[in-house]
């Protein structure tokens, strides 16, 4: 369920031209709510969907210059959740988080800061490689939520080092690691995760090399999305996947 919602978040990012940071904040809030509410949230599909909708609603209001209205959020899910339900869930989410929606910086926040330490001429090449790794990691349910909630700087460090390796080689990756370690206590994450994310970045890097006319990184899905997304009665619509959900009372 979480991986589907994360993919949906990135589709909404493309559909409404949102900043990637807004999506990362929404994912962070959803994970924090899941940790604090536990099975009460995770085992109730409808409640989880509404919480996910509310988290995106809050993140967009906090980070975008043109926020989405609660009615727009209701329209996105074909009225499965009303505007009043979205606003009620927004308040419940904020109370769960003690109104601290940015209390824990996301991996993308750290990555943005770390990226500014790199040579300016390489930042443009590295940024999409960093973004595609972060998106892949956030969509992976096998990774611990604590990785995104408590170890955002560690995740940012490894994706920066991977991007540096592809753009500038081993020596540049080592220099990147040393430079970041001078200003942070971040540590490298286990090798299997780093190797997996490196393969994601390498695939993107190869695609970029083969077609310089396209954007360096295709965020989210490559197919256009219409704003019909989360749901219609009895269903959740995410890309080409349709998942049955329990009927609502």
C-alpha cells in the first residue's frame, strides 16, 4: 500500500508540476504518522489512503506557492473523500505530528545542501541522478521507515557519492565523501543498499548519455497523468494498477 501511494505522489508531482521536495515532505509525514499510529493506520486501507491524501495536502500548502484546495483533493479521488474529510484528516495528521511538519529534515533537504558543495559545472549533471535514487529508495517498502525519518543525511550522502562516482569517477566520489563528512556526522549506509541505488543511477546516466535532448531525469512515471488519480468508489487507481479496497460505510 505504501509503495503504491508513494508512486501516486510522484505522479501527482508531474500532473500538478509540484516541487519534488513537497513529495518528500509528504512521504516523511506519512511515515511518521505510520510509526506513531501503528496498526491503527496501517491495517485500515481507507484510513491510510485518507491520511496519505492529507499529508500531500499539507505538504503542498506548506511548500508550494499555489497550494491545492481541499475540494481539488476531493476531486482528485473522484469524491471518495469529501473536502470536509480531507480537512478533518489534515487536522488529525497535524495533531499526530504535534504540528511539526518540518521537524525532521528530509533526505532531499540534505541532498540539496550537499549538492551545493559540488563544483558548479557538475551540479546539473548530478542533480537528476540524485533525484532518481531518492525516488527509488522512497518507493521501496523493504527499507526501514527509520531510514527516511531519522537517517535522511545518511541516505543523502550515499546518493551524492553514487552520483559523483558516475559523473567524475572514483577519485571524485572519494573527494565528495570527504567533503561532506567534514560538515556532517553522516555515515555510509550498508553496501547492498548503496549498490542497488548505484545501479538505479547508472541506468539513468546511461539513458542521459544516449539522448541529450531529453531532461536528465524523468521523475515519476514517463506516461502523462490526468488528475483523476487516487480513487473511485471501491478502487484505488495508480498508474496501470487497480487494487480493490474495502467498501466504505
